[in-house]
């Protein structure tokens, strides 16, 4: 498992930030999405798609991808959440972030927009590191 990020849900926010920046892992993720999301059984109370979750947990984000991250958005509407659990409605704390430990590897991170998905005090280490938090 990737040991950079203490909180898997924070790692998901980083992955989300990379989705439109041609990360190394995009083809593999798209292949998994094509394979599992179309056959997902909606509204049966199930867990996230295990194969996609396992892939993302084990995914090691390469330095060149981490360097692409200049901005993070903390919001419950991310595409990555709906890849993992297509019927997720945001009404539970499945993707709640409790730690941003590992943000130090995001050398070019300059701004964070906060909408939801964590207690605002979770972002305090970012603020203390001089990263602009926009509420």
C-alpha cells in the first residue's frame, strides 16, 4: 500500500486532482472503470467496488504526478467517488477525510478550496505550511 498518505480518502482527493492532468495511472483506472462500473448493481447497499478500491489503495503515485498537483478541492462531488461507488449519494461519511498527512509530497500545492468532506480543522496543517485555503 502507498505509504505517502495516512488517510486513503485524502489520497482520493489527490487522485481526483490528477484525473484531468494525464497521470500515469489513467489508462489502468479507465480500464477498471469500463470493466466494473457498467455492471455495478445500483442501490443495493453495497460497498465501493472492491477491485477499484484495491487498485487505488495499492496505487503508488509517482513523483512526476505528485508534482502536477497545484490545487486541491475538498468536495463531496468528486468523480473518483462515483467511480468507486457509482450510487454514492454523499449522505454518509464513506469518503470523510480525517488527515492530510502526506501533503508534504505535493511540492507544488499552492491552493485548496474547501466545500465539504472533512472538518475544516483537518486542513490546519496545510494552512500552517503556507498553502492558501479558500472557504
